[in-house]
C-alpha cells in the first residue's frame, strides 16, 4: 500500500475516520474528500500522509477533482436522515454513481463501496431501497467494484451502544423494539476498516460483495441486557409494539434532527445478520472482534 494515493469519500464519518487512519498507518497517501475539509484537519491526526479536500458526492465536478490522480477510491458516505436537498436518492444512488463514474474515468484501479446488510429494492424503507439501488448502479458503472455490507457498527463513539448507554443513564426504563427478538450481528468498526483496506490490495476481492458481521448473533434484548450488566445498572426492559415506534417516528419526524426515524424502525423489524452464502471476514483473513471485549469501554 506504500505510496498509493487513495481518495476516501466520507472520511470524516464514524467508519470513514477509521479507514483513513488505517490506510495512512499502512503507508498510503490519503485524500479525504468531505464537504467541510477544514474541520477534518483537527479531527484526524495529520502525519503528512492525510490531506483533506472539499467535495460533495452530489456534485460531479468536485468528485472528479477529488479523485484525480488516485489509484484507489473508497466511498464511505452515509446519510441516515433526509434533510432539505440531502436525500437518500441523491446521496446513496446518484452520489454513489458520481463517485463510481469518476473513478472509472480517472483510471482508478480499485473502488470500495460501503453499503449495509439488508440492502434490498423491495424494502418498505426508502433508505434501504436507495442502498440497494446504489450498489447496483455502482457495479454497472465501475467494473470490479467491491461492495462491503457491514452489520450494526459498534466501537467508542458509535450510534448504537453509546446511545443505549445514554438511555440507561437517563431513564429507569429501556424500551425494546417489539419483544426485542430481532437478531443483530454487531461488527467492530475497526474490523470493517481493516476489511476495506485489505479488499483494496486483494486481487480476489475485485467484483465481490462481502457481508461483515461480528463472531456472534444476538437478539436486541440480549444486547441491552449485556450492556446493563457491564454498566452495573438495573433497569426495566420494556417491550414496545412496532406501531407505537412508528407513531413516535412520525411525530419526531418534524424535528430538524429527529432522534428516531421511520426508516430506523423498519430496520429494527428485520434480522441484520450475515447470509449463509455471502463472502465474509473469513475470506479476507480477518477474525472479527467480539462485543464482549469492547463493552467495558462504555462503562
């Protein structure tokens, strides 16, 4: 990877920062393409290998400029809540196409596109449908693109356990989605970053789709109980019907930054686990990190 120039879109995000740091640690030069590069300089340790440039995946010209001269490209951009002109279609479909097309035109050898387990065109979630459409379009535009579909990401500063820990600190009750039986396969953010870096240098990864999950599958309720155990907090774990969550999401949807969305409720209705036929961490020679080894960090 030494001396290789890699452009990473979404490099200021939770996963993106881990990818950028791992690439730089392995000797690559990293060009981080973000909408607000000045803020990123302070967020990432600059060891001379990392440079931030302004780019918006929805703007073809800025995307092309960010990719110029790069030998590889990673698209880790993600949008979970639509705001104004920032839509799932604009970011996850057209934005993904813009990155893939520019990478192909620039002659980049590799493209890694980050999606998510469960992406499907038949989902009732606009977010999930856009993810699936984006994957399909990227493969059409860039021959040999590698797709990574992680399960629920965890790690210090995540949106999963960190949010749950805050709820348990502020409330005597922890609400479950339904009966809490939906199955999840949480994956450590550092492992997904390692997978992205390995996929860039592994010729066999060209054109493949990987589903990335941790070593164990848990029910949502079991994860809540594990976290409570590590935090040494006793809370009432309360089942809440999905229709109640949908009503709450509709009411909160009027806020500029809603803490709950309809798409999040939809995602929590279906298992989020690696499918039996998928390529996985094992195909990249990675042993995923167990949740239990990281939960003490949330105490």
